């Protein structure tokens, strides 16, 4: 099993590809592999749009502010939380499912995340590179219209995949002590651990082979989280039938 561990430990996002198209058999195989992911209550609350139409692909790139990646990718996908199929399942039994709940939102988001990461691992094992595109939530209404997403289906993220032109160095993660707690949650350790991690990340950003910069993790997080991100999301989710009941 060390091959799996080595693969997981070598992950880096890829943002530039050779443009070589990924064959349909490979896409189907990767999706079938991803489908074997565990699923909360076995709801399988995901759908994926494989974007093969060039115009739609370009539009998805523009709407998610990642145009260049989509241009060179071998395949592009939109990963969606999907309770529409579950509604159809309920209807088969004369039941109107209570899809609209905060709990179902969490169930769906977890399902898509686990499914997508299975897909990523299978793709990386096949030699491809990938990049998740949360930018798909920048314009979720327009993206939903572009792909005819019905009620109870919303885009969680897009993904590009392809043969990398270059692989970046792996990015150092938080020290394990920062994420691993034993028996009790310990917030006191963060002061020293975050200083150490900032030093690690400063070195990494200053010395990596491309896009060198002066930056550290805590400042990046402070800048990212100081204001509410994508404030349109709550209203968008409500328009898709998710009011967090
Ligand atoms: C859900 C999700 C959304 C992401 N969205 C974007 C994105 O819109 N654009 C991008 O370039 N990278 C995106 N990323 C990639 C992250 O920036 C990347 O995983 C992180 O910086 C760690 O780097 P690594 O994957 O190379 O180890 C996303 C990652 C995840 C998991």
C-alpha cells in the first residue's frame, strides 16, 4: 500500500496542461472509480458535468475566473451537489422528500468532496494532474443556467484535469501537531506552531521554482477571511431549494 501513500504525499495542483484530450473510456473509468467512495446514508448526492462543448468550456473558464486552465486541460468537469435524483427516488414511492435542510446541505457537500477526491486520486494514479476550481462559485447562477442545472442541484466546484506541462514542488502542510489533537482540543499550541509554520511557508514561497513571493500562511488566511467571501451564495442556494431549514 505504500504506493498509495507515496501518491497522496506527492499531490500538487496542476494549472497548465499539454492540451491532449482525455479519452472517453478513461473519463468513464475514473468516474466509476470515484463512485466507489463512501457515501452518507448511501445517498450518492453528486452529479458531474463533463464539459466537452468548446463554447461552454470557455464560458465556464470565464465565469470561474480560471480561463487559462480550461484552455489547456484534457478534460473539464463541474461537480454538483444533487438532490434531484433523490427527489425522483422519493416520488417513486409517493414521497416528497425534505431535501431543503441544513443537514442535507452538509451531507451533499461531504458526498461531493469525498467522491471528487476519489476521482483525483485515481486521475493522479493514471499520471494526470488536476486542479479544483472553487471559482465556479463566483457566478453560480450563470453556471447553473449554462448547464441547465435544475432545482436541488448546485455547482460546488469545477475541476480541470490533464497531462501536466510541469509539476510544482509539493506545498508544505501545517505541522501534524496543529491538526492532530489527542482526547481534548488544544487551541493554546497554535501560537508557537503557527509561528513555525509561517517560517516554513516563507522559505517555501521564497525558494520555489516559480511564482516566488514574500508571503506566509497566517497573513494569507487573515486576508482571505477578513471579509465574507461570495456573499451571493446564501441567496443562490435558496434559489436552488436549499434554505438551510
Ligand atoms: C475545493 C477547492 C477549490 C479550489 N479552487 C481553486 C481555484 O479556484 N483556483 C485555483 O487555482 N486553485 C484552486 N484550488 C487549489 C488550491 O489552491 C490548492 O489545493 C492549495 O493551494 C494547495 O496546493 P496543492 O494542491 O498544490 O498542494 C482549490 C482547491 C480546493 C480543494
